[in-house]
C-alpha cells in the first residue's frame, strides 16, 4: 500500500473522525493547558517546575512508565498491540527566555501572547490533546508511543523568532532525544523582531510575521505547532 493510500484509509476511518471531533470538543481544555504550562517559567537548565507539572499531566491521563530521567526529560508510554517499534512524540520543556522573564499569558481574540507560548509550550499541550483524542476514539497502534517532554533544547541557542540569546556553550552537556516535531523550523520576517505571531490552516504550514510579543493562534489545529 502506498503512503497516499495509507493516509486516505486513515482519514476515512470513523475512529479518526471521532478523534478529530474530540480535539475540537476539548479545544478549550487544550488552550487552558497551554496557558498553565506557559506560565511556569522554564529557562534553560531550570525546567524542573514545568517538568513536574507535565509529568503529573501524563500520569493523570493514565500512561504507563511515567517517569523523569536523570537528565530531566519527562516521558510516559502508551502501549501498542505489541511487536512494534517505539515511536517518540516529543516537544521541549525549556524556552530560550532567561530566568526572571514575565511569562504571564495575555489573550487577544484567538491568540495567546507570552514568551515561549509557541516555542514549544503549545506542542506539549497539543501532544496531550492527541493522546486524549486517540484514547477517546479507541485508536490502537501496533507500536508503543512514548510521549516525551525533553530538556536542553535551548541550552545554547538564539530564538529564531525574537532574537533572544541563551548561551550555555560552556556547560551544555545534556543531549536531547531526536524529535520529528522539533526538527522543523519557522522564523519571523526579521531575526531581530521582538516576537513572532503565527497562524496555520490544514492546507499550509504556519506563516510567521513580526508582532509583539511571542504569540500563537488558539484556533484548533490537527498537529503540533512546529518549533
């Protein structure tokens, strides 16, 4: 079966439609999770509080093997039917913004404004929404799915959207598990922009434009926001 045929088969499955309906119905809950996590400061090398909150969210949903490893990554396993590989779905817990940054969220219409709300806090919440939707629709997978909140993503980085720098080159010894979501990039029209605003539709990748401060659309979307 070709990839296109596989995708068409998934889209036609009633369980997929049920999952999408669940995500739409629980949209406000997902937005609330975004706000909750965003307002927990998580600068590089200081992700502990947000990690603890995310761990409790994974545990509350009933995932197996929910744990925080020695490095600080938080994870929980959704068991498949067996004999399949493990698929990692990841979003990073830390932000590029230094300790002391005001991370309170301001809402204007369908947008949330706060440092780090789109990079990558929104993806943490949307991955949880995926998990809830799959379970509500009774979707089972052959592979185990490991939901991961990883640390160290911003140990030594400059935010592409706003230009904020966080250099940890001298002490950045932690490694980040590879992630299909964090491999994709988007940038504002100007690297020096004070923040970024992004929206998306199912037919197009998010388009970024400069606007203060960091923002992300709260409209329902069927995938995690790219990093």
